C-alpha cells in the first residue's frame, strides 16, 4: 500500500466512511487535481510573485510545517521532511510529495471533517466550500469566478457520478483553447498549423479522438 492510500485509509476509518472506493476516488482523482488546476494550472514548480506561496498547491512558508506535521503524525517520518522543515519550499518536493502534503493538510485541519466528507461524496458545493474554507481562505472575485468555471466543468451537477469522474490524476484542461495552447508548446508552429485540433491532441498528447485507419494514413 502506498503512502497516499495509507493516509486516506486512516481518515476514512476515522470518519466511518463505508464506500471507501468512491471516497478515495473523489479525493485523489477529482478534488485534488481540481485544486491543483485552481492554484497553479498544474505547475508543481509555481512560485507566487507577491507571496511565499510555492508549488502545485501554493503552500505559503507558514503552512508547510503544520501540513508536514499532520502527514507524519499519520504515516510516519518522511525522508524528505527534515529538509522541508528548513527551506519550507513546497516546489522543491516531487509531485507525489506535494500531493501527500496537500492531502494530509486538507484531511486534518481544524473543522475539516464537515467539508472533506462532502468532498468524499463528490458534492460540488461541498468541494468548493472545502477549497475556500481550508485552502484558499481569502478568495477574491477573480478567484471565485475561476472556481465556478473549473469546479463547474469537473463536477457535472451537484454530485458527481462514477461515470463522470476522470480516470487519471492530472491537471484539469478547462477548454479546448487551453488544450491547443498547451499542444503548441510541444509541437512546432509549422506542424501545428497544418493539423486539426483533434490531430494535434492525438499526436501531441495521446488524447482521443483516436483516428481510424484511413484518417491515420492521411496524417502520416
């Protein structure tokens, strides 16, 4: 069992959650990547220009050690923990370490149970409340509008069904224009100009729609 699952299982047992599979999925594959997109657009090396917030989840220096304490209290000392206590820079951690730090922090902050239980249920408003109350605690109007857009695109309706949930942990792509912008960073302008968006996304990132044989032959 990996450290993330060990951490989540502890809290699921503590809260008496029966449907552990769905709760785990909503925490790891829905809520966490949505917050990652909100905070840094998926950039684990992000650094805020006006604060000490760094990393994919934009931990400020003062919040790093409390989050690490919550993590180590439940799954034991981390070999990277001592260094983190010194530099307090979340962006120096691997993506997996940043995810652990984020999850431990969210699941054990004071008053978090009422919000994170809603997250486990795939509840849209409950998940937004968890984000506002436990992580980004002073959102401005621009942040609120961005949250409405991103959470709205991820959570279809008030509660997300299993069929609507993404299968892999990855930053959320909020629209096709954003996908094309990302694709053009990987493919040269000359190639991208001659491809349709579906073709760019397939060859650049392996995203479906996958071409049939006739279409594929025509692309090569």
